[in-house]
C-alpha cells in the first residue's frame, strides 16, 4: 500500500493501518488486492444486535447525520467506506452528544 502512495499509521498497539483521515485510494486497493489475506466469512448478527445497529443508525440520522449508513443487513456492521473520511472524522469530533445518545453503553 505504501508503494502505491497510501499513508500508513500505527495504532496504539503498534499495528499498521491505512490513514483513514486521507481520501480513499481505490487504485492502490485494487493494485494490492492480490496480496491481501482472504477475508473470513462474516458472522451473522443476532436479531437483537441487528435491531440495535438499525436503531443506532436511525438515531444518528435523526440527530442530523443524514449521511450515516444503514448497517449491513446480515452482520450489523457499519460500512465505513460509505461517507467521506471527513464525515467519519467529524462524527467523533463534532457529534459526541449524538454518539452518546445513540450508541448503547459498552
């Protein structure tokens, strides 16, 4: 990825990852696709998990985040490629009250 011009940062635990504050580089992802490990089959979410994820998405949209995506209908996961890096960055920075209101206690 680095050779393709993607900035790599390290997590607090030292693991490398793509700098999500930068725009998505589709060309780099396609060029590196052949060396990626195969993805495990996604675990289906239970009915309660899926309902909670759907409620969270609806709540965040009601709080003014109209771009916030619906969760995957099988896994309940949120696809962070939907929405811009700027939107995802501002979610935590500018919408902490909405997150607190809409996300279940962890």
